[in-house]
């Protein structure tokens, strides 16, 4: 009798264990599917790894990310509606960081780099901006790697880009190879955020002299790239994009950067001068990245500031 009772208890425990395991696997599978379909996790943008310019998206990628946003990268690794040939005269290339790149919640056709010239069907606009890039990455791609697929160049930066130096891929939550699953990408991002808690921003422990050297190097690189492009007969415009705090709370431009730009006689346009305080409420996705509405506003301002940049129709 006891043996039957013990057998029943053992069998019941095994059954419950198997049942829990099956439910757990089903739950993991359902969550994996939800993370994949809703947020595109498990299928991230893949990046190359360059000793010259750091990294940038690999060519020929098409994927859906957060809430269905469609990201397409053409044969040159640009966020563009189609592949580019070797003809430069009708091409416009945007350079910058993640604000210009747009992130994974903005589709290609919603980017200000697309919207600003959408009425000029005789020109193709491409977006070569890259997440977390600094001024030195942009300079290295254009002036050192001589990546020159267009006849017109627009560089749009945030002030923080001048502090970044040459950013490398290692240590960032980006991929050269597929993560394998949505869970894996989520786990890697969690590890990345936890690991970053070990560090404080270098500016908080650097001397003013070191900070000035870093900023001066970036400004000189930007000036060098501007001269390089114009010497080759290309047109180039530089824009400085604002932060939420600068627009909403009327915080000033970074005086160190502004002074260095002025001293080096570098022609830039600050979008902060064109924005009203009330516009900041719906403009920003976070402190620097903008919403879909923000991309529309930026496109409208850039369109006015770029009058005469392209030949008249």
C-alpha cells in the first residue's frame, strides 16, 4: 500500500514538474514572439567594425524594429529609399549621430533627412548618420576613408558629439552578428546598462585643460572636413541641434564649443535659435532625440536654412 502511495506521489511530482516545464517553455516562446513582433528584438541592425571610422551599418539590410518602424539600409549602408549608383551630382548625404540617424522607432520616410528634400524628386537623399558617433568618426569616414558618394553634404550634430572622440563598437549594445533571439538581445542590453554603472562621465574627473583639448580637436576635425569637402568642389552645411533643456528651459549653448567654433571661423547654424519654448513639449522623445513630429519641425527649419543649397528647379 505504501509503495503504491509513494509511486503515486512520485508520479504526481514528475507530472507537475513536466507541466510546469511545458508552461514555462510556452510562456518563454510567447514572450519571445511578442518581443520579436512588437519591438523587433532578435533582429537588430548589424554594424561593421572599422579601424578608421569606428563602425557603421552594414549594407543591404531591411528590418522592422520598435512598434513596426521600418529601417532600410541600401547598398552603401545608408538609410535611403533605394540603392545609389556612382553618379554624385543628384545625391545629398546627411552625416551625424543618433539624432540624425533617427533611432529604431522612426521609419526611413519619417526622418528629417528624407522629409527636407522629399519634394525634390530630381535628388536622392541618404542618411549616413550612426548611433553614438562623434565628430571624429564623421571626419574619419569622409576625410580619411574618403567616403564621398554625393555632391552635397549636410552635417547635423549635438554639442555632446564634440566630447566623444573616436567612438568604437566594442562596449556598445550593437551587433556584428545576430544575437540569436529576442531574449538574448534583451539580456545583452541589461548587462550593458549594469556594466555602465561602474563608470562616471570622463568630463566629471577631467581638468578644464583636458576638456578644452578634446573640444578643440573635434572643432579642428570638423573644420578640416569642411575644407576637404569644399576643396573637392562639394557643398557642405553644418547644423548644431539642440537638447530638450535648451529649448524648454532656455539653457544656453555650450560656451566652450561656441567659442572654439567662433575662434576657428567655422560657419555653423544653431537650430536652437529657430525654436520656440512651446515647441519643445512635443518635439523631443528624450533629452536629445526627437519624435516624429520633431523630425517634421527640423525638416521645415532645415528647408528654410538650406535655401540655395541645391540649384533651383
